C-alpha cells in the first residue's frame, strides 16, 4: 500500500504547476487535503488533492491539465500529515511545483488573488462571495464532481503586472529565481500594496523585462482535449490538419474529419489582449459564441480572411465536434466520462482512511 500511495503522489506531482498557461484552476492545498467528508478518513490526507485533480480533468475534458496549489509553510510541519506527506510537501515546495507562503499568510486570500490576476478559475468547496471570476465548486462527496458556480460578470483582463518578467532577490527562489523557459509562463507576483512582491519570501521583486502576453488554448475533439498551445502577441498560430508550422490535429481525425479540416484551417493571434481568429481554409469555419458559460452557443459563420475577436467563452468550430477554445473555459457539454489519465488510478482504496503508522 505504501508503494501504491507513493505512485499516486508521484502522479499528482506531475499535474502540479504554478504556470498559469498550464494550470486549469487554483486551489487552497490544505483546504483540499482536509476535506474529510470526501472519504471519512484522516484529518488531513495529501492524496485527496488527487481527487480534485481528477475532478478538474473531468470538468475540462483535459487529461493533462495542471492544478495551481497554494499552501502556508506551516503545512510542512503539520502532524495531521504523515511524515512522508510532509516530506513530499517540502519537495513540491522546493521544486516550485506549488506556491508555499510565509508563516501566517492566508492561502485563501492568495488563491483569490492568483485567480483575479490570471483569470484562472478557483477550485473551492463553496462559492466565493464577491469573487468576479469563475469558481468550480464540488457538487457531491463520493462522486467528487465540480460545477461552475454563477459568476458576477466576465473575468477582468490580466493585470499589467503580468506583462513583465520578475526576479526574486533570493537566489534560491524556485518561483522567481530563474527566467522561465521559452514557451512557459510565470506565476503572478503578490500585490499586497500595489508593488510586486515574492509570495514565498515577501521581498520586492526585480523587473526582469517585458513578458509577451499569452492565452492558453486547446483543441477539443468529441469534447476531449487533444492538444494544448498558447497564443502570444509575438506570432500567430495556425491550427489545421497538417500545417507546416502550427498545431497539427490530423492524427485525431476520422476519415470524414480529415477531408473536412483543411491543412491550414484557422489562424489565431493576440492583439490588445483579445484573441482574433481568421478562417484561412477552403472548408469554412464558425464561431460558437457564448456570453456566459451555461448559455447555448450561437453559430456565427466566419468570413474568409477576415479576423474576428473571440469572446471569453467562444469556441471556433472547424468541423462538428472539432473546436478550438480557451483552455480554462470549457463548453457546457464537455465530455465528462471517466477522468482521462486519472492520477488516482494507482491509489490504494483505503489509503486515506487508514490512520498513519
């Protein structure tokens, strides 16, 4: 059982990220770990985080989506966790896979701040009063499904602080100690008084240059995410059956789909914070427009070679059940079968119910 638990924690580890381009939601790690009602087990169990990862995967139809987890440093010495769990938390913190706050900080407040800055949905056990962006709340215990709570309006545009790269004066900072790799994002700074602060060390961050805006996008086929990519202001992205440069989706198409999806089908670009889509195909494309997450989509045919701005909840349909949309804004009818690439597949059934030895 100990080996199976380690394998499950390793699987969860591979889905943790403080990169907003990878994550599909942000969560208070300790609140999730203390969700005793999910299994009636120990006061705190790190494996419970995997239940939220799987639920988010089902909600988004994305077997590779990451989870942005926030915790306070005291969790690494919390005796409600086993010694192995405390060691795992320390490793996740040191590797920069989770955001570890200084002692006394409020993870819930930081979760809401990250969501407000990045537009990521919050994953919570209850609706959040006054939070303007999307919130996924649990709708059961044993099934551990998520549902989108009603929102008070569209998510605000990303904060200007995300338009810069930041570096922490502490050289060993796993979040801001080194420049991000090309094609990846960076965690948002904390802004307690308007100035960018390292959420881990509490020190004023150093401006390290311009960061090109980026929006995470996915291709969904039959409701399941097949590939993820980012649209940046630096260069447009072509999506099609087999573009010379761009996002290739031909290997996931059936014979009819391969005939109906052009080699170069749509071009996506980012201007002034808005994603623009242009039909460059010979087969046509349409925008499935929604102004709210649960609204039925309204189909708008695209005029060839004429860019159109995509709304927050819009998708582009290349062919029935072949769509492109924002990674963190799924369609209302996204496939919710078994969790793709479940991180809990190797978890022992009783692991989170048994007391530590």
